[in-house]
C-alpha cells in the first residue's frame, strides 16, 4: 500500500423514505439461547420527540457531517421501524418527523413521537437522492429530471420544476438575503442549477463537462462541488460565475465538505483528498492512496477529517495538516458517508454493520449487524443516530 500526504504552501489563483408499520423498543436482555427479546414501546418511551434538525443528508449546508452531541457509551438500539421501502435515501429530520425517500419514488414522513407514518407522497419516477428540508418545505429531485417541492407537514405538493437532466444527488439550500434564497442541485446533463425559492424559476446554471453526481457544499458566498469530469469547482453564489476550476486527476462521485473554518475537503475515486483554504485561496495539503476509492462525502470536525473508502477503510486525518492519524478496516465496502457525533465516528457499511469508532484513537467502540447493507448515510439528532439499511429498516441507536 502506498500512502502519501504532503503540505502544499502554494497559492492557487482564483479563476474567472404503504401502510403504517410498528415501532419496536429493543431491550438488551437475554432470552433462551441468549437471543434478544423485542418488546413493543410504551407511550412513555415515545413521549419525547427529536427536537433538533438534520435538514439535509450531511446536517448542514457545509456538508461537514458533524454534530456536537452527548452520544456516548453504552450504545444500544433504542427503536426500529420498517418503512416498507427498499433502498432508501439518507434520512432527514425536522422536530418529531423523519423523512425517507425510497428508490421507487415514494417519500415517507415518519412521526417519531407517535410511532407511525404521518404521510407519504408518490412520484412516477425513480429517486436516488436524499430530500432537503427548509422553512416548512421538503424538496427532492428524481430520475425524470423534475424537482419537487412539498409541504413538509402534510406532503402536499407546492411546486414542481423541470424537467432538467436526471437529478441523482440532493439539493442544498442557500439564503442570499432576507427576501431571496436558492435551492442548488446538480444534474446528469452536466449542469449545476440554482432555483429561486420564491418564484421557483431558474436563477443561474453552470455547465460542466460530465455528470454532477454530488451535492454542492456552501460557504458564505461560495458554492463548491465536484463532477465526473474530475474537476473541483468554486462558483459565486450570487450569479454562478466560476471562481476556480481545479483538476483532481480522477472523477469525483460524491460531495465535498467544508469545515467551520472554511477549509474545503474533496475526495476523488482514485484515492486522492485535497484540502483547500477558502478564506486564503490556498491549497494546504493533499493525500493519496493506491488502495482507496472515495465515493462518499468526508466528515470534518474541528481537528479531524474522516473519509470512508470502497476498500472498507475509514481514514482519520489531522484536518489542518493532513497527517494520517489512524485507519480502521471494516468487513465490507463503504459508500455511505460517515458522520462524527460527539467523540465518535459512525460509519455504516455494505457488510450490513454500523461501526462506531473512537475519534481519538480509531478503536472500535460498538458495532451492530442489521442483516442488510447500508448505502445511505446516517443522521444525528438529540443524542441518537438514525440510520436506514437497504431493506428499509430504520434504526435509532444511542444511549
């Protein structure tokens, strides 16, 4: 295995989720043969709704996948729910509702407090992205190229834009001013599109040379995204004009992430990660591995960068200098984007397991085998991790 990481002091000039199912509270008590007994929840056990938001598949517009929480051992499954969907999106959360978009084109809102489905909405098209929540609305794209806008409380459709090219990735939301906001998403006709959230008309478009398969990350007035033409691009949020185009050497199938300090991290399919300081317009470090294939979005805390690879490795770096701090090996491939919740990394895998890893030293703190692969990314809220496997079972775990 060849790994290399180096700091680069070079300045780069900026250029021109059916019927209602049942929630179960799983108690870790042994039955005959040591099997776990599954009990139905009491009303008391579901009395407190999640009161924190996870509005998009990475938790915020910078897509950093970081949540400061009381998530800590001992870990256990708190409840699970069968969505009756196969291969769902990453969950998004608002107050007591969890939303999942199925590959079949069905969007479900699950009322976590009442333990039942609140509403569902059906499209006539396949869907592969996670929805976006903002200001009482839930938005998502489909493979027919339409962008749907629904009332997040009852699922009624408010608007539909398009058709554009196939929309495979989630949208992001940006507030321009008090009276103007944008939903921004990429398409398979190689275009990044910004839609005005009042008129639902296209405000600007940017044309690439290949598919835009990831969600754009936002930092102040900068839109950052990668595409399958191997290029990382920075655009002006106001008008979509190009600020920077950087060739990373291989296609970028997922989203970049940006730290609270404005450091952008982008990983490509050939095992390369670059760190670019947006305020200083400076490339600060890069890493490459001949064994890694990065097809998910990195997670970033104040001092750590976490990247999961299709070779089953979870890499942890010093976010500021690029030093590889530890490497954890799962039993299967990883296409789900990891998150950092408190002092732990949560990394679902296609081997059907969720791995909880200590951020400090890379040691396995807990694992759970769900019996089906995880390809969707998890969410974090109120000290719980919410994750859905490819059989459509939603798990909440924590302490």
